[in-house]
C-alpha cells in the first residue's frame, strides 16, 4: 500500500512538472512571437513585381542608393522590405544598395539620414549621387475614402500598400529631373484638378501626375498660343465651346507635333465646338452611349476588352470603368493613325436615348458591333523630319478620371491614364501599377488588445482547461480502480 502511494506521488509530481514546463514553453513561444513579429513565407505565394516595373527597372543603369527609414515594428516594414529587395533583384543593370534604418533602435543614424536627405520623417530615399527622390511614409499607403457604395459595410475599407507605384514614381523623378509640364485647358466648364469632390473632382489625378514627376499648370481662358514648354495638353470634359483663337492655338500646337489628352463627354448640344480639334486627331463623338453586358446600375460600364498598344502595356486582363460613355468613331481617310485600344464589352450596344430608362436595344435605331471607348492617335511625321509626331489619347467620358473611379485602385483607370501620359510625353519609364507590390508573407498584423487576449487564451485559459480535465480524469480513474 505504501509502495502504491509513493508511485502515485511520483506520477503526480511528474504530471505537475510536465504541465509547468509546457506552460513555461508556451509563455516563451508567445513572448518570442510578439517580440520578433514572426513571419512565415508561403512557398510559391510571393507577390511578384509587375512586368512593367521589371522592364523599367531592367533599363536602369549606374549606382543607386536606397535608404529606408522605418521601424521594424511598423506594419509596413516587411511589405516594404520585400518590395525593395525585389526591385533590387530586378535592376540587373544597376548597382543598387539597400539600407534599412530603424528610428526606434538607431536614432542617431536615422536622424542623420532624415536631415541629410531632407526627408522630414519616415521615408524611402533614392540617391544616384547627384540627385535624390523621396517617398514619404504617407505615400506608401492609400486609404480609400468612404463612399455611398461602401456605407453598408460593417467596417471601412482597410488601407492598402501602394509602395510599388510610389517607389517607381520616385525613380522616374530621379531619372527625369526636368519635370515635364502638363497644361490643362480651363474656362469652358472643365474638370477642376484642385477639387476633392468625389464625383466631379480631379484631385487624385493631379496627385498621381505629381507623383510621376509632372508639373501641372492651368492654361488661362482665351489663350492664343500654347506655351513652348507644354509636354501634354489636357482637355478634361469641357461644357462650352472654345473661342476661335483657342481652337487655332490648339490646332497649331498639334501641327507642331504636340501631345493631347482629351476626356470627352457626350455633348449637350450639337455641334459642341470641339469637333475641329477632335477631327484633327481623327476622332469624333457619336450620338450613342455604350451600355449593355458590363453596365452597373444603368450607368457604370466595366470592360476588359483592351487591345495591344504601348498605352495599355501590362493591362491585359484588367478592367477599366466608364460612366455613361459616349461611343467614339474613328474617322476614315485622315492623315493620322488612330487605334481603338479600349472597347465596350461583348453584349453591349450603342444606345441612342441613354437618358430614358429602362434601356433596351432597338433594332435599326441603336448600334451594335465593336464600340470604341478609348483611342490612341499618332501623326504621320517621323523623327527623320526633326520633329516629333503628333500624339493624342482620347477617352470616352470625363468621369473616367474622377476621384470616385481612381480612389482605392479597384479599377485600372489610374494605370491607363498614367501610361497614356507617359506615352504622350515620351517618358521612358512606364507607370507602375496601382495595386503595388507585396512581401508574400503571412503576418500576424493584429491590434495590441487582440494580441493580449490571444496570449491570455493560449497561455492561461486553454492550458488551465486541459489541466482541469486531466485532474478530473485522474481522480475518476483512481477512485474506480
């Protein structure tokens, strides 16, 4: 009997020792996980750079130093680190050095870097030895604005990492320090690039231009000559006709090999007064609006019918969004070469009475077939004549570049617009996609309160429950033996 009692005591002591050691191990694992912010990479699941970004990075030469001042504990650190490592690997013809400075643990070097580069705070800095380009921390993330479309959601849309687009824009500014000038026509009810209005404003478009290294200026009403430093002229949804002097100035600018981006709306009256400018680039606005298979809410039209062209390079499979877009007609027998690069989705038709609901196809009245929504135009003059050929990009509907359709990166509208600007301005680096790059890792990015609750459950609650069950089972076995 005494022998059995001693054996029971030994088993009890062994059980308590094992439980204590298990509890200690669990506590240590949780502490290490929180301290190190553990990351687990999934094989084959790493999000790679876009093809456009890889091609742009492969064209870089020389030596570029990249300094990232950001705490390792920050939620963006690992995504940014993975992105910069991928960019370094893709820049096969350039010597790229990466330096990561943690302002929490290496305050001296971080403060010196911020002061030397004039960063003003946490940032990513690219330095080629003679110039620097800075990406502030705030430009690495984009917080979608709350809209009526998302008001029914339980929580707002989370911020998304746009580091790839921001870093590629900085490299573009580094390589092209001259800051090409974009002039926007004004005085005819055009869109306002300074407006933050979600429906009518163009502030997001203006911000993207600035990120890409463009300098945006407003062309005063009544201008009789387009400035010589104009790289691209933008006409964004005019509501009234230009004066004869303005029309002549634009036509002369195009005749000198100018570049035009025209976001054209369905005119409220015909003629609109802009027919001469559009005819110069081989396009006219039809009396039909494209609706059909991809129409959302009777007005928004999504399409992924994108043809091959330098303007849409890398956008294959992506979708762009239009709002009640007028159908564009490419004029025959013109001296320019116009290419339809975006078409309405299959099943769409050209509606002759788009404001009448419900809409339905009327044979003999409405139009079927391929409906052009965006066109790229190039003039006949070549480089052998000493001047650049006329270039133009015409897109259906000025809503295409509104804040509502550029916000959040849910469509490829931003990518198409910036690609078109770079093509018009003859920029070498294409715009990086707005989706951004990622580190391809699984991260426990949960708030501190949830971390503490998870820690208490895993360290205290569940082990205690297992211990109680074990003690109850031991007591039952002992008294039933």
